C-alpha cells in the first residue's frame, strides 16, 4: 500500500493577522453553517479523504484558513474534492462537511 | 338558430384564452426541445408506440388506474371528475348530433344545449336526458369527495394533502362551482320548460312544486350566467394553475412513449413534466423528510411547483434524499429525481475546467484477473466488507484485479447528484479508461451507488457490471463456494440505489435464504425506507439523518431478527448507528459461513 498522507506534517511558519483580513465571507459562511464552529480540528476528514489520498488537498486546512479570512486559492483547492462524503461519515462532531465544501465554493467562487 | 345568448360570453372568452395559451405554451416548449428529442418524436409517430400512448392516455389521464392502485376512493374521486366530465362532453356531443343531425353547432351550442333546446324548442331525447343526468351525478359525487378530502384526507389514505397557491385556489373554487351550478341551471330549466332526466327533472319537479313560477323565471337567466362564469373562470385560470396537468399529461405520455425523458441538463421539454404535475400530493406521504422530520416544503410537489413558477430556492432543490420513494408512487410518472438533478445542475458553481487534472497518470490498482473489484469510497470506510470480499474471492479461486484498494477515484455519482454533471463526467471517463486499460470482463462492486453509475453513465462495451450480491449468488448457484445453512434469523434492508435504483431485490434475498431464515421488515422492496445518509442530501444535519435511520432501524428491529443484513456500505454505516441488532453487509454474513 502506498504511504497514506494523514494530513499531518510540519507546517511552514506563517502568521495570520485577523485584524487585516476581511472576515465578511467567513462570517457569512459561519452564519449559514454554524456547526462548523464545533470543529475540533481532529483531521479525520482529511485522513479518509479520497482526493487527499491522491493530492495534497487537505480539507481541514482549507476550511480552517477560510474561517480566518485566508481565501486565496481556497476555491481551487476545494474543487479537488470529489464530494464522495467519507469525511461526513467520520466527523466526530457530525458536521455536514459536504455542505461546507459546496458553501465555501459558492461563497468564494470569484476569489 | 344562432346558438348564442349573452350569458355564453364568459364561457367563450375563457375557452378562447385557454386554447390559445395551451397552443402557445406547447409549441414553444416543443420547439425549444433538443433536436434529437424532436427527431425521436417524429420517428416514433408512425409506430405502435403511438397506439400504446393513446391507450395510456385513456387509462391514466381519464381512468387514473395508477391512483386506484394507491387508494380506491382517491382513484374514484379523480376518475369520476376526469372520465365523468369527459363523458359529459362526449355524450353531450352525441346528443346534439342525435337531436339535430349532422350540422355545424358552435361550441357553446353543445355545452349549453339544454338551454337552447328549452328556449328555442329544439328536440331532446329522453335516453340522453337520463344518460347525461347519470353522468352529472357521477361527477357531482367526485366533487363531493373532493370536498370531503379537504376535511378528512385520511379517508383516501392520505395523511397530508398539498398546500395550494392562491391561483390554484381560484381555479379550484371555480371547478367546485361548475357542476352544482350546472345542476341548478338545468333543474330550473326543467322546472320551467319540462324535460330533464331523473336528477335534473326530479329536482326541477320539486322546484316547480315549492317555488313560484315568477321566482323561477327570474332565476333562470342568472343561474345560466353563474354556470357560464364558473366555466369561464376555470378555463382562463387553467393554464396558470395546477389544472394545466389535465391537458399536459397527454403530450407527456406521448413523449415518454417515444423515449424522450428528462436529461442531465434542463430543457424546455421539462416544462411538459413540471406542468403535468397535478399537485395531487401523493408524493408527500412517502417522503421521510416529511414523516420523520416534519419538513414540509421540499417534496416533489413543491419542488415542481416552485420550479414551474420560477421561485425555486437552492435549499429546496438540495433538500432531498433522492431515495425514489415518491417517484415510485407518482401517478403521472414524472422523472422527479432527474428533474431535481438538472435543477441542481443549473444552480451549480461554475466549474473549474482543470479541477481534476490531477487524475492524469494515477493508477493504484493491483492484481491481475478478468474479474475486477471496485470497492468504492464507502466500502473503503467499511473495511469488513472489503476483507469479506477478499475471503469470498479467495474461496472461489477467482483471480481479481483490485481497482481501488490502495485509493482511487470516486465513481462520480455523488458529484452528479450535487448537480456538477460536467465535472462528474471527468471522473467517469477516468474510471472507464482504467477498466478498459486492464482488460477486465466483469467489474464487481459492493457499493450500489457505484453500481448504478457504472450501469447508467459509463460506456463499458464488453464489460459486465454486477453488484456483489449478484456475484455471490452466482458463486453459490454454480457451487464455486459452499456456505453452511443455519437456523439464524436475518432481516434484509433494501438500499434505495440497489432496489428502486437498479431493480435488484431477489439476488440478495436468495443469498440470505441459503444461509438462514429471512424475515421481511414492514416496508420492503419497492416500499423500503431510506437510511437517511443519502449522498443526495446536502442540507439536513447529522442529527436529522440519525432520526431517519432510527425510524428505519425500529422497523428492522421489530422483525426480531438476530442480524440485520444490507448490501450498501452507506446504509450499513447509517443503520448500525441506530439498530440494536448487529448490522452486517451481505458479504460479511457469507464470508462468516464459508
């Protein structure tokens, strides 16, 4: 079996200045999908991800960045998702992850 | 004889408006259809399909046989109104011909023949008086039942009826007025001029007895006005209301017989489908979103209504399990799920053309063999199914090519169900290319979602697509695997995609019966419930999905079976959250008894 990318690794150091980011879209997303705030960042979604198995796509990372106002490239990354729905079945918080993918794409389509 | 009186005007105006609008609407819809569909209609015209369509129009648009099968009282209500009214028109036509010979009589002359026969002393035949009265009585009984349905729908086996829009209420009220006013108008005419059958003549006799001739004479013209007005209002409102179905179901039946169905993309031909919905509401009761969660604005009847009046919202279009329970019951036979999918396609994001470029060169398959096994995303989450299949393949001595045991690309159905039809096509092309490259003759999958897509969407010449239930059944039949039969009691849950979707009901049952005793749950086969985890719904929450699963699990547990068997990894996941008995995939119970 090929090595599974669990979505963990050493992240490059980066700083997000929430005061400078425009959080309007992020607020809209959280308003429509408030359950996303209950995410504990366990990464189960990323561990089982069909697209994540083939590429660097990391659902946990993308939605976390989007919530902090880092929208750059989120649409393109979310587009790698195949909507197969495994993430939704494993989410310990019962978050409607497929709904989140579609919502982020809808909100950030022009970014 | 001019066959004209001023009171005819509302009726004539209504009829002209209705026929003009029907003609305009139908021709625009037909002209806007894709060329291939129009050609299919032209090619089908001179074939036997036309005769079959004519018969279906009689049996469905007039007699409503499918509704009779759902509930006899409901069927009688629809048939008495439709077939009764049709016969009133047809027999009325024969009556004028029989009385006046073959000569031109304008439309209002046929409709208001009783008025003209009385005022202009035209002949009338007793046999037609009686026949027309009988038909009027039949229609009136239908109207009475329709009234009764407002107050007690359970009488007709319906827990919920449709919530109507104002336009429908106008047309509905006019329709309810048409026949009682006709009865009164013809009775007063009979009271003043004689004639009439057992109903109008009888009622006319009573009126003659108790009412003064002066009052009757004063009421005579006004009641004919009211009758004509109700007809006129109904006809004018018809093209804008749900009663558009009366006429639109006819071209829909012909289109369906000629093989023209709803497709992946919205087309103007879909208007024949949305407008053929009579909003009878039969789709409401089977919907588990309604019965379990109390969501009552997303069912097919409301979806079609919203789409027709161009007020469809994304959350309505997306809030559907696409389990197919309503489609199986729809008396008009509308492609409900396909229409919902192509609405989602219209509302989708603008896809990124390069989004799946990363598929290029990916091939994680392993093994060599003429038989391929495609686990699918969901089976990868239920590894017991995967290991059970490995054991079954080994026991049968099958050389297997494993398509996606180390990761692969989704079959494309989840994306397609979300409306991203074009992007899903890229996945389908990828997987089909992979299957062809490895030269397999059979592809076995343990996921009904994948199975349906492979069968319906993939172009796989020379490759047989089978579900693992079919594969295991063949192994047992041919004796390639031997299973031990015990006395254990199993119950089986029909997955939506496998049962209603792919028509596979008997194969898993045959396999289970070779292992032990099979007991059926209350809702089974075509009626089976959805587990709630359907990939088609992106709106309901986890807790709501669980409540649907609990409803299903309660039925399965009630059978007293020691093991719940299903044949879909997604159903297995959903039901095992709620059932008290252990839930196993078909392959697991077989592998345990090898």
